[in-house]
C-alpha cells in the first residue's frame, strides 16, 4: 500500500478551478520535489492535502495509507501523520511557542495512545529537538511566530515537524525568503529527519533547495496538473532551460 | 469565515433558571412614596432617606445618557420593580436558616455556602435580589477588625462609617444611573479594612437577579484605611427572562495612605438569546479614590454577559505616588453591546496608571473601548500606559476604540498602543494542521489574547474566566 495516492485530484477556490486532475504516488522513504511557476497549483495541492477550508475538492480521490483522506478533518489528517510546513506561518499573539508545541505534541500522543508530557518533561524533549534547527531556546518562551524573522518562522515549522514526526511532510516553499545560512540549517534539519519510514514532499520554485535535500523524484506542475516527472536531473534541466519547454510539451 | 468557526460560540445560558421562592415586592414604578417605602422596609435612619430623596430629585432633572455606542428602546422607569426580597424572614443568623430552595439555587450556581469556601479562603456576601442572605465568616474577619457585611447591616451597625463614605467617591449627582441608584439602592456589600490590616482572605460577593422585571440596584462600598490591603471578588449571574432587566449598580472604593484594594469581577449576566431578546442592561458606575499617598487601586474585570454593558471602572489618583490599574476583557457575541473602559484621573504628583483592555467580538455584536486619561496641572511626573486590543471573530461584529487623553502638565508621560486582530481561518488552520481540535484552538488563541489580563485575576477566578470565555464562544468560530 502506498503512503499517499492521489488520483485525478481536482480542486477550486472561490469557484475558480485550480487543480485539474493531479496524479501523484508516494512511498515511504521517498523525497519528492514539486516544481512549477507561480499559479501552477503547487501550493494549492499542499493545502488541499492538508485540508485548508478555503479550498473545495471537486473531483478525484486521495488515499493516505489506504484511508480516504477526504473523510478526515484537517486535525485528523495531522493525527494520522500528515504534516504541512507553511509557506507563511501565522502569528498567534500571547500563546507561548512552548505551550502551543506541547498542546500539539500531547494531542498527537493522546490520539495514538502515547504518553503525554507535563511541561517539565516536554521542556527536556523540545530542547533536544530544537538542536535540529539550531534555534535559540529563547524562542520557546516567545509567542508563536510573533516578531520572528522569515528564517526563524521556517525553522519553527521544521521544529514542529521534528516534534510531531509525521509520516508525510509537505514543505510548502520552505526555502522562500531564506538566506543561504538559514537555508542550510533548515535543509540539514529536514535531512536529519529523513528515514525509511517517512516521506517528504518539497514544493519549491528553485533548484537551490534541492542541492541540500536531494529528491528521488522531481515533478513539474503546470495548469493544475503534473505534466512531467523525472529524477533530480530534471530540476537541473529546469534551472538551465526554464519552464517553457515543459509547458510546450504539455 | 467558514461555518466551522461560526459553530464554536454558542452554548445555552447555563444559569437561566428561576428560583420559586415567595417574594415580597414593592409595586412597580418610582416616586418619592416608593422611596419612602423602601427606606421604611429597610428600617433606615432619616439621613439615609434624605440621601435617597435628594438623589431622586436630582435624577428627575437628568437625562438618560446617549453618548455611549449602544442602542436600546427607551427604558420605562415606571415599569421597573425597585424592591424585591425573598419572603421568608430576611434576618438570617446562620446558614441553617437559609431557605433550602435558595440554597439549592446557590448550589446550582456553584456558590456553596459551606466549608469548602473556607478551604478556598473566600468569604461570601450573597445578594439575592435585594436582600443580603447571609454573610459567611464574618466572625473570623471580625477578629481582625474587618467589617464585611451587607450595606443595610452596616447602616445599622456602623452608621458613622457609612455616612462618612457613602457617595464620597460617586456623588449622587454624578450621572443619571448613579443618581437612580442613590435613590433606590436596596442592597450591596460593605467592607472596611482598618489601619494596617491585611485581609487574610479574598472577600467575595455573588450577585444574582431573580425576580422578573425587577431592577437590581446594589451599592458596594469598600474602605481600606492606612496600610490596609484587600482583594475583593464579584461574580454576577441572572436567570433568563424575555424582558430586559436593568442593573444599575454603584461601587465606591476608598484607599487611604499606603492602602491597596484589588477589585476583580467576572460578569456573566444573562445576555439575551441569539436574536437579542431579553438580557440585562448593565449600567454601572464603579470608581475608586486613591485618597492617600502611595495608595493603589486595581480593577480587573472579565465581562461576558449582559445585553448591554455600560461600565467604566475608574481611579481618581489624588494621593501623591498613588497607582491605578485597569485590566479588562470584554467579550460580546450575538447582538450584545458593550461600551466599557476606564477613566484614570491623575491629580497627585508621580501618580501612575496602567490600562490593558482586551475586547473580543463575535456574532453581530458591538464592542467598544472608551477611555479617558486625564493628567492634571499638579500631577508632576505622572505616567500612564494604555494598551487596547480588539479581536474579531467573524465578519458581522464590530470593535471600536475611543481613547481620550487630556494632559495639563508637561512633565507627564502618556503612552497608548492599540491593535485589532482577527481569529482567522489561517490561525485555526495552523492549529488543525497540527492535530489540535477547534475548541482547544479557540481556547488557546483567546487565552493568549487575554493573557495580560488573566494574570491579574486571583487564580480560581482566572480558571473560571478561561472556561467562561470558552463556553461563550462555543459555536462562533469555525
């Protein structure tokens, strides 16, 4: 059974059709990159999979470990092991990052019958995990994403991934807005979380992230569909030749 | 806003039951005769009757204020019952004498009159309609010289104190509703902390309006002498009626040199139903006078109920180096209207005030902050910090801020910060995408928003306030 199986997925937002029949199959242990120009539907695909309420699924099906993904509410998808790292992480004033992370962690633990942690136990855990993204523990006491720089927000997303240990992590333009050092740190963090049991989908415009997190597959989206699939060589080719030849072929 | 956010706000009012107790009421309507009758029923001295009558005569010359951003049909003051008291004998010496039906009501409200309150360290003066039913732990407090009783008892036992301080902070002519209250107030709490005494427990009053069509005009007077300290808790509920009930209370606080009064309110009067039928009109005048040097008065309020709230707990900072604080959370839902805020009047030198106001609007409600910071010519070195934040839930509600600053002194520092935010789909989606359910998400977001206020509430009140906000918002987010 595939980890994720997307068949003919169609979706719209505000009545405008964005996804027009996406097919994508992902196995455990794989890293996929989804590339494409603005408006090709990359970010929409991420949000539809995670269940963002603004998007309406109009056709097709998605199976996650054999379960119909669209029968699960967004929070149930998260508890089932689906994770979305946001392109634009929102701020939550007054809610400390550590309280938020602990609630997320304990909710997940409760859903799988695991052990919930009290604040002190959780602090030990999170201080260990935070090393993955080389973040200052002072960020734990600050409000969620409030006053964080772009790079800090993205690191905070990867910290959440490290804590929740998802089966499938979708990184939506995690590289955007990062300087080269932050990009390296985030990429190292993601790489350290790779395993045979989980899979990663990177949605990105640029090849440069793929130098750090090397994908097994590269997909090109255009007009709401995946129009070409290749290996990491495809990303290099796109970098060199642009997208026009793919669009022409599609 | 998707339908899910809209679902999280609505929970039927949990305190909407009526207690079947025979009630003795004075015929509805207001006149000098009614006031004389109230005064006579309460066995009051002549000076108090005069206080009432002069307030009434002044009230007749005044007009219902129209500057607040609230709207309601004109109130017919002749349709209101000004005095209602449970029929069984009003003089209750011990808890065993309390009407069992009444006791069950308090149990439903979660106000046990029994030992657990001692364990919680709370002394309760319970106001049921207009008569104070019983005051617990009076004896224990009396050992410290603290007087904590109903205002009518205080009139009898400590007339000199009542006469000295009643109306000294909120004069009967202060405003329309204060004048009305001064004319017809029927009950309330009185609290006197003598010089140098630190009150050993939080004092608490639980107000409840029971009789349909009755107004509640309680009047609270708290005096902290030199160096005294007290923390006072006020909780409010009312049963559900289709008609609007008027609640026009007056609270006066007096702090002498180095005294410290902390006044905390969790207000959950019946707010009317989702169509705006019924609910309490809560028109309240609360004011504290920092009379002595280095005195401090701190108001913390969590306002969740009432159809209309009109309330500005204020501080007059008369003594040099005195401190005024106002921490407020006002939540409105459905068709509720709240116009609330504070006044900080700096008179003395080096006086300081802090205002933190958090407004949460959901449904089709209107929530306004109205504040005045006034720094007088003598208030050298005065400082004020104000922060007003509004949070909107949904697209049909409104939030307004009306801050006024008057500075008549060049050596004063006044800071004001304001923000408006929205519990948006994206915030909710962040929580959902981390596996967190809607109720937990809303509760965490709202509590985060209110954190600067909740941290000033006594612990048990903070827990109650947190739960209350969660209940009030059930169904409105999503």
